[in-house]
C-alpha cells in the first residue's frame, strides 16, 4: 500500500513512498528524540536535558547558593524562552522536583515557599515560589567557564548551551532518575555520596575490581525518606551486576510504651515515593474492612517529621505480627524496581551495571580535567606572552617611551623594533627565562605591543617590574605542572581522586544531611499466625434473610425469637457461631464463597447484602450457609440428581470470586450442600420416590459434575440426607413429630436406581427436615 507523502525537503513536491516506511521513519525519529531528549539521563552528569537547562539558566541568572532568590516564574520563563521550548508548567514541575528533599536525596534547587510535601500535595504556582541553586548544583557546573565541556546551539541558534555538565559529583546514582521512553524505561534509586565516592576511589585504584567488591562500598540505595532495606545481599549484588532488579523497602517503626501494659506503634519513616495521605487511607480501609482485625485505629500526628500512630486492638498482640500483616497488606512495605538504562556518552542507550555507571562518571571526570588543564595552559601561555612584553618594556623603558611619544604609529614601531640586542644588553639587570617572547626576528608580537600601549603610567615602577617577574616565575612553575599532568595518565587519575576526596569531604557523611538515612537489615522471620488467632473470640448469631441480607448479632440469641427484616423479606438462615469462625456460602452456580464471621455487619439494623461481600452473581441464589469445620466432608448435589463428596478444606476460597466446586450447566443448578454423617445416603426425587444406598458408592472429588444419585423419568432431585443405616432414617411428619423407619430394605438399592415410593407419613414437601 502506498500513499503520497509531502516531503518538505523537496520544496513541496509530491513524492511517493510506501506508507509503512513513511510511518516507520517518522516514528523512529520521534522515538530517538524521546529517548535522547526526554526520558533517559546521561550517564556522565545524571541529568535529562530539561534539568540541565534549568540549572544552566539559573547559573546565567547568577542564582548562586549564597545569593538571592528569584521568582520561579522568571526561571521557568527564561528556560522556556532560551533553551527548552516546551510548556512552562512542565519546566516548573521539573524544577520543583529538584527542590523536594523527599524526592531528591541531594536537592539541586533551594526552594523558598510551598514546593509540595510527602502527602502528595502539589507545589504552589510558580508566581508564589522562589528558588536558587544549591552548593551541590554549583559543584555540578564547576568548570563551565573553562572549556570543560562542549557547547551546542540552542533551539533557535541565538544562544549556546552545554551538551553535558562537568558534574563534580556522581549525580546519576546520588539522586537517581526515572523515565519512560519508546520501548524502554529507566528507574534508578538514590544513593549516598560518601559511599559512591569510596567506590569511585576504589575503582581508580583497582580498575578491574569485581562487581561484588563494590558492594562493600555501596551496600544499597539511600532513599531521602529513609526506611529499612530488607533485600538480601545476594539479591542486591545480582541487581547491581545486571542493572535490573528490585529492592524491598519497609517503613521504620518502633514500639512506644504507654504504661500499665499498654503500647502503640509509631511509624517514623515511610518507603520512598509513598504518599503519606494515601498510605493512611489504605490503613484506615484495612481497619474498616477488618482485613487486619488486630489493628484498632490509626492517627497521623506528623508535623515536620513523620509520626503515624497505630493502635492495636489488644495489648496481647505481638507488635511484630501486627507489622508483618501491615507490610503484606499496605504500602508500609514496597518494592523499588531498578532499571539502570542510561545514555552512554549522551548517545547510546544501555542497561549498565553499577561498575559501568561509575566508570562512565570517572571517564567523564578525567575528560573534564584534561580539557580544563588544556584551557588553563592556553591562558598561562597568553599571560606569559603579555608578561614577557611587559618585562621587555621595563628593561627598555626609555626607548619604549620615545617610540610612544614621537612615533605616529607606536604599535607598528614597537613591533618593528629589534629588541633582541636590548634584551641581551639588559640581561644582567634581570635574570629571566621564558618560552614565550620575541618572535624569530626579535620583534614584539601584536599581543605584547597592544598590552604595552594599554599599560597604565602608575605601573612604571621598579616594584611593578619585580611583581611581573614573580608572577612569571609562578606561572612557569604552574605550566610545568600542567604539562606533566597532561603527559601522565597516572597523574591524571591521581588528580581525579583528589577531586573526589574533596567532594566527599564537602558533601559526604560528615556534612549536614550526608549520613546514610536508609538502614540495611535482614527481614526478621515472624511465625505465621492464623487469622482466627488474632480475632477476639465472641459468640454471635448469624442471620441471613431470604433476599440475602446478612448480619451478625452479638451473643447466642434464641433462634425462634422474632427478628426484624425489610418489608417483603423474611428470615431464611439463622444459627449460632463465633467471631473466629469462617463461613461457607454455597451458591446455586456451584461455587463456594468464604467469609469471616468477624467481618459481618452488626445486628442493630437489617444487615447488608451478602452480594456486596462476595461476588455472587445476581442470577445465582444462596443454597446454604455453613460454619467451616476443618476435616469435615460435604455432600453436594445438583437439581438433576448428580453429586459427590468433597473435603470441606478444599472448598475454601481465597478471593471474593469464590471457588467453583460443582459444575452445572444446561439449566441445572446446585441444590444440596450438607455435612456428611453416617454410612448411608437417602435421596428423594420430585416424583416422591426414595432411594437409599451405601455412602461408599459416592466418589470423593475436589471439583466436577459428580455421578448419578437417582434415576428420574420426569422431574429431578428434591432432597437428600446422610445417616447411619443401623439407626434408621428419620423425618418430620406433617404434625411435626419425628418418625424413624428402621426397616429400610424396601428402599435399599444400588446408586442411580429409581427407588420406591416414600413411606407412609413422609412429608408432602419431599424433604427430610
């Protein structure tokens, strides 16, 4: 399939190319733009273009760490107008994140005003906040004026911007990064600068160090919100080696004694990037739904620091058991995924190991050192050239004055004069050696002549001459050192190591906020406690109406007393239970649903619809509600007379959607669910025929359609019961009296037989109860 594509490069002419190729080429261009200019950070400075442009624009505005603040709207406006032609809100959001100490381990922007909080509140509008650079941000840009990095034109070619920052600190790992590109993503956690510097110094000393060795220096991430890292060391080592993996992070908590045996739990640190307000909502929901029944209440007493108070329902509860339940059911424990996908040299996306990222940073620092050294060398050479001219002028001062006073073109005359004789004649007056000076014919250079002409009269002193000689000697010494540095790789790495040590001293563990915040511990193994053991055991009466409204009334009430129901509704199930019981609900769709008796609504009203507690379809009816008895067996049967025996432990459901046990189709429905007792089964059909057969003729299954219980020509199953054959079969006659028939040979036959008509006095409703 082809289509006409208007190619702007051909002056508007129509060209024909396959649509698939046209779309592919354009989407590839978009994908590359997203990867390189938006989503993935540079391995060298750890920044995306928007962050790099924000810091550079703030530097151009002279917003130093010790200087004044400027409106955030001014900063985002300059960034948008000069370097980043995107939305000002997106730029402001990016800048605000660099100022949030709960999102960034080492903030690069010092914000003044409302820049958001750990509850998830957004920053104030940019017109209400102010900002300036931090000391770390200034260290990131140290050397920009010394040709440390390449520059490129901005989007409209009117200005230039740095391709990458010099980055004195390993910012990629120190502050982390996250982003989603086309077909790839990145997610890097923050780390501690002190530990990163130690690892970098070790890598300088031992370039072929193993990945496992670096773990001795960088044991794991260091999140700005603290918390406790409980990921095993082997897992962390593998994650850092491959560049992919995850870290398990828990909230930090402590038990606070209230006296008289009472206590409460205080959470002081929460996992990284968890919003406190949503965490509290989740914990309150756990209390409301009674998913963690041993948790009674939660209070947020946070101010500048985090203080979340958790109250247990009973002082007998083990705090570790309570917290482990909360870790499993809330964001008090999270997993932070690591995907170290970065741009190597700002061009090539690659998933790197910890060692590769540190190596990219060190190689960048060496390149910055070489460029700054070369730039300084050029500056020294230029200054030495000027100094040489000054010294010649002082040694031949009278001649210089004559030329300036009487010559029409003093600059040309100074450059045409042969100073080699005069300099040689004056060598006894000043001992000097310079690599820069007169040209091959003993003439002054243009730079030297211009400098002499611009010299102030007050400089024509003997003292000034001595200062020039002293400055020249100092520059010569510095120049020799720079040449040695540029010629020796060992000296270069030694200098890089010194710079890293200086960074460690300034921003490391001994600096304010530099100590590790995230603790690294092993997850304590806590014995699993059954849910029933955590619920206070109390008697209740379970009531379920015909329309499916269920409630749990306190205490064991009289099962025959009159109860209140909604208009048009009436009671159907009522039995005694305890709050520690689990209830089995069997639906006509053949599914079993499991509920906790402790989670039933109170008995003051008419209850709540059972369908809101479990996912029982509207077309399905409640067949029976039972108390779960471990080890007990149930007999289940459908309306067409198929059934089997199932262990009660196998019908427990773990989710609201229940567990399918009895398969029914073609208009059939689940009809019977009863506990198994005795050694025989009695079945009665809608045709009033009764069949009795041995219980062992029924198979025991976990799920299925079952086997035929009784054969019918018309109708289907009406009721069944299990009993002990030797004790006889009992039922209630129409008068309500219990009758027992012991002579059962007439109805005793093999399973799936038709049976015989029911005995005299059998109930007209064809049921055994």
